[in-house]
C-alpha cells in the first residue's frame, strides 16, 4: 500500500479494497469454466427484465411444479423457514440449507464445472465474489421477477438485492445502565478499550472485511470529521485516509476475535457476564435477549455510525436442473410473504413495495442515517483489491 508523510487528514482519492476469497475457493475458481476467458476484469453479464405484460406467473408456477423440487443455500438458518413457507404455498418440495458464503461459492463452482448441479438457488452475502467470479464465469445468473420489477430500483438489480441486514455495535445494559459507554468509534481504538472490543475475525467473515474495505472508499470523510469532533484537532496520519488509520488502530488495539456471532454476543451480553465489552454483531442476535436472557442494546448515538448494513443477493445456478422452481423461489423471496421469514430481527427488502421489518432492535431507528451502507457499485472494485485490505488487517493485528 502506498504511504505518505505524516500530515493533517484530507480527502484522498479512492483506494478500493476488498475481501479475499478462501484458498479452497480460489483453487476451485482457478479450474472453473471461464466462458471464453470471462473473469474478474470483464464486465458483468447484462441483466435484462422480461416485459411484465408478457410474463405469466401462473405458467411459471406450473412449470416449477413439473420440476418437482428446489434446493436453496443461504448463510442464514432462516432459509429453512423460507423453504418451508415456499413448499406450503406452492406444493413444491423445497429444502433450505445454511452454508457459509465461501463454502456455497466453492460448491456452486465445482458443481458447475462437473455438470452435476444440486444447488438451484442461493441467497448470497459475499457480493464481491458474486460479481467478481460467479456471475462473470456464468456459474450463476440473475433473474428479476418481471411483475415485481417496477418496485425494484435499478440500483438493486445487478446483482439482485433481496435483503439488507445489519451489524451493529452493542453493549451490556446491565453493566452500562446509563447507555452506550462510547460516543465515537475512535474510542474503540484507544487504550481504555484495549482487549475489550469483540467481533468476528474479519478474515473469516466476508461481510466484515467488505465493510472495512468499503469504508476506505466512501467512509473516510465521516471518520475524519468524527475524529476532529472527538479529539478536538484534525487527524494526522501517514495512511491513505482516515479509514485506513481507524482500521490500523482498531486492529492494533487487541480486539477479541471470535469465530461466530454467537460467541461475540455471549462475550458481551450473557446473563453472568461481568466484563465490560463492546461487540460488533448481527442484529439477528438480538433474539437472544428474549430467548437467552441476554442484556444488550444498540450503541445508539455512536458516531459516525452505530454499525453497517450489508446486502444479500439472489442468484440462480446457471445449470440448475430446476430453473423454473429456482425462478419461483426468487419471486417468493422478493415478496413480503417470502422474505418475512428472514426479517424476524430486522431488515429491508430490495423490493421497495415490501415494508421494512418492524423488528429492528431498540436503538436502531433509521438505517439511512445510523448505518454505513455498503454500495453495490463498489463490489467489483472491492474484489479486484482483495489482498490489500486483508493483508493490512493481518499485519496491523499481528
């Protein structure tokens, strides 16, 4: 990474960075079909929408019923309930499988290569891998339900955004009854919070590394402004911008890295927890407040963001043996009836006609102003600069 002499912070040119795929996935992709050399440097296949007037949903349903079944993969266990609801509605056997994004990408790629496809459709969180590998190599395709297209903004179409979820900074309400103990994200990089910040290891969690990556593109100004407000002086850094500096300081401040959000949540908010900690975790974990007696709340008022939103995209295996059932499944999750099963702890559909979930955790009241938003048009740049952010985090964390 390019370095500069120490200076007061000023807005720098974008330095796109991104998430690195796993070694196994990289090996799978290396031998994957390339569609005449199409790869990460090539434009995505054009996504078109069938004329809504000529689309016949009933005909699609009948064709899907003839195919008989559909297999859907998702990184959330909620996919099991989505599949059950789909089967109940259409009478088509449906199975939902929880699988990490990297494992799903590897399986999709290997099945495509072997012409032995079992996965029909996926709700996929690793946007950079989707646009950098799976779509341009024609491992998967995008299909936009024509009758719903009028309510799916252009920005949500390529790739098809099914659902936005969020990770938030949370604290233990029993240990901090007066509210979140920090007001600025920069406090999390200071000695007082050394060893007390808990989060999944970004190197093993695509959405976290993607978030760090994207802050370097369009989050630096906000972090610089917040630093000046917090410290009373302009940030001086030898890094490219304020985002790189914040990432460096956080990584060096001995954060406690976990393998899963369950571990993060327990370390912060379990009933017998006595250690004061701040955790970065999925809003889905707020179900543990009722289910397990956990005591936590969103760090409302934390600047510049209380967390970040990330997107889940819908894609169909290019060689699916049940293409119509896969399309019908995509249609289902783009409606309130289908996606509600993934919105139990909050979320916003990619279809603007679907109401936002009423189940956002306390303290998360406005996604547009409180959360850093990952931008779909940055995903390919992120993919191409994967190594930069990953190596930066690894070196600074030590």
